[in-house]
C-alpha cells in the first residue's frame, strides 16, 4: 500500500518519541528531507503526496538505523553549528549546542581585535574555527588536529563555507609540542577530549558506540589535554593574548587551578543553559 510523506513522517516521529529521542520532531523531518532530497520547506509542502516504494523503503531503513542508536548527523552526513552548514562523518564528533557557547565567548572576546590570529586546537570537524572565521571576517584562523581523517572533514567544511582565504588547517597533536612553523596567536581556543576514561562505557549508546573515542577520552581524570595544552602550547600565545577552553561538568575548578598554576590571569567563565560552567578563559 502506497504511503504519503506525511504517513512516514508521523511514523518516524512517533517511533522516535517512544524511544525517548528528545528532538523527535526535528529528527523525523531531517530523516525525511535527507531520504527524499527535498529541502525542509519543500517537504512540508509535499507532505500529502505519495512516495515511491523505493523512497518509502529507504526512509524505513533510516528510521531503523536511528532507533538502533546511530546519530542523525551521521545518517544524513550533515549538521548545523552557529548557523553554518557542516559536513559530518563518524571521523569527527557531532557539534554540540554547548560548544556554541564556546564559539560565542571567543567571538565576543576577539571581535574588536584588528587582524586577530586564532588557533582552534583539537578542531575536529572545524565547527568552532569556521564559526569564528565566519563571524570575524578579519581574523586569521588556524585549525589543528592530530587526526588526519578529521582534518579532511575540517578542510571540506572550510571550503563549503567559503572560508579558505582566512582559515588554514594543519596536522598537530595537542599532546605534543607545537610545530615550529605554526607561529603565534592572540587566542588559543580548544574543545579537547575531556571525558574521564572510566566514564566512557556509561555514555549514551549514540555517543559511546558511534562517536570517535579519541575525541572523547581525556585520560583518567579527564584533564590530560588541559594539562598538555597549558604546559606545551601556552608559549605560542602573544603577550596579552588569551586561552579559552570548553570543559566538562564539575571540571571548572580543576581547570581554573591548572590555568592559575601555569600563569594564566584574569580567569573568567561562562555558564550554559543548565547552569553548568562550560567555558573558562584567561589572559596570558
């Protein structure tokens, strides 16, 4: 029996809601839009039209994948962050709303710097560096990651958003010394792996089983990357420059302590919508 787009949308919406998926309505629309190749606005206009058996079968398959825990961003290969479109694959973490707070803080801090040079360390998909470069056209942004597959996605996102004249991507490991040729910066901003190793098995299946573990694992206490960045990378921050981190829940005081011990001053923080200190930064 033929089904309309609306029949399949309602089926996906109901299944996702019953599975406890919070954004069940949005994810149902994203799945249908991806399967049909129709932009969301056109899909909404075509809801009462009948689908082909092939499209209906594809949608059913995608619904099953999502119910098995696969994140919708990996299913569709795309996501939006700070208003810009991004390509997303299992080589990179899916950008979180939490990280938009980090982007906002960095943009506000650097907006009035003339020709600011900014390093996005542990860049992953490039969501953070792309957002900063998009909002501050005069800035020069370098995005660095040790994962070559992630850097491929990062470079494609730079090109997709026409940022290649102001953004470059380099292979560099936050757990090692900076490359000699990387230069100096007014700001290092980083959303590093910060989940304690022992906590990873307890994460939601959509994170634990699908997102790259190297982008999650922050070591025994979740602080390995903060310690390394402060010890190894702070030296390339220009006098009067800043360092800024996204942090995990209950990590604020420990990260502030590490920053103070490394000589960072005027440490401030930003709180997310749940009242959790999610971003900390200070002056070098």
